[in-house]
C-alpha cells in the first residue's frame, strides 16, 4: 500500500475537477498522473498543466462534443 501525501490528493482532485469540467473525466489515470506531475513540477498552475497534458495525449473526445451550445 502506498502512502499518498495530502498535497497530492489535493492536486489530483483539482486535476480531476478540471477534466470533469471539460468533459474528460474518464481519461484520468494514476500512472499517467504521476508522470505528468513530474513533468510539470515547475508550472505555475500545475493542476491545469497536468489536465492539459491528459487532454492533449488522449485520443478521447469530450463528453460535450455532441452538444450544440
């Protein structure tokens, strides 16, 4: 069992929230999250940067793609 730091839970929650708002909640993966977290360690808005990496590196389409606004 891995002990997860409280800061990590807070950051991952923010990433999941951003992905959900954009319609990509299904693409969150813990293994990729840790890779993206290391890659964005110097980012000002790390949660947004991680979410953007998830979206860019995924071939999934947004849940909102089908809706006309």
